[in-house]
């Protein structure tokens, strides 16, 4: 009896070992392969790529010209993926009011003035596709620097009193018909060189006055460059004029003639 029990136990151990081995083989056979995981990622990436190919994405919209009152304002839009067949639609706003009829990337200077705030909305279009509309940053229109209107200068005979008026204007105020002449006269003139030589420049009128003698020629030469700057709320410009001096022969007095 004891031998039968021992034989039964031995057969059970062998059977269990075989069963476990078969089970492990089945698990290994039907284990999820690693390749299927990679395939899932590939499918997902392909789907994302197909979607991105069908969507227009604007990368940025930046102003490429300086925002000053007397110059057209230009905006440039770029795509995430460049495409020559894509068109852009622009909508311009000045002080939050849309400017009708202008769909290009340039806003003419006639549509805004100094101290206005401007921005633009851009949409990319290709066939039946439209991108998400992008809004540019606000830009404040700055003033335009003064404009110089140079006048011709003839040779100046020395000694003598030189006089010259600098002609300039402020473009930001030229088109404003409601300002008085005093209100329009906002320019400030300042001499740069030569200084400490007796030359004067009226800061309001721009008139230069200078008593020039032979000593001036000896010190500075026959050709003198007078440098100055003109300022306004719109900025500052520097310029100069060249003065050609001609030394006159001294005339003898009656006493000198008698002595000779």
C-alpha cells in the first residue's frame, strides 16, 4: 500500500512539471510582441504628421519697418512650414478701429499719425484651408525727425559779418491745419562746432551770425564746416554747411597813401 502511495505521488510531481512547462510555453507563444508596441507609435506619429500637413500654422508676424508717422508700416508673416502657394490675408487696426479695404501687408502712412496705436491680424489661406488668425503686437507710431531744407551758400569775403538761416520743418505738424504758426514752431537748433569762436545760433529761429576776420582764417582755414543739430518731438538730425572764405586785400587809408 505504501508503495502505491509513493508511486502516485511521483506520477503527480511529473504531471505537474509537464503541465507547468506547457503553460509557460503557451504564455511565451501568446506574449505581446515588442514590435506591436513600436507599430502603435508609428501609426500614431503618421496620424499626427498627416494632420499637420493639412493645417496651416503661422509661426510669427513681425513688423519689418519702423513705426514713424511719415513712413508706410509693413508686416511680415511666416509659416511653420514654408509654402509658396499660401496667401496671407491682413486686417489692419488703428486705435482699435479696423481700416477697411487694406488686405496687403503694408499700411500706408496716410492711414495713421503720430501717437496712434496700430496692430494687425493675419490669416494664412491655401485652397479651402485657413490657419488660425494671429494678432501682431501693438506698435506706437513715433514722430518723424525734422527735415532740413538746405539753401545755397556763396563765397564769403573776409572780414565781414556772416549771416545764414537754417531752413527746416517738422513733418508731424505740416498736415495739421488747426495749429497756429507758434504751435508749429517746435524745432530747436543747437550749434555743434566750431564753438568758442564767436559764432552764434538762435535756438528758435535757426539763424547763424558770425563776425569773421583774418584771424579766423589763420586759425580755422579758408574752408570752415559749421555743424549743428535740429531737434523736435519726433527726433533729432545733425547736419552742416561749408563756408568758403575769401580774404580781401586791405585798403590803404589816405594817411598810408600820403606816406607812400
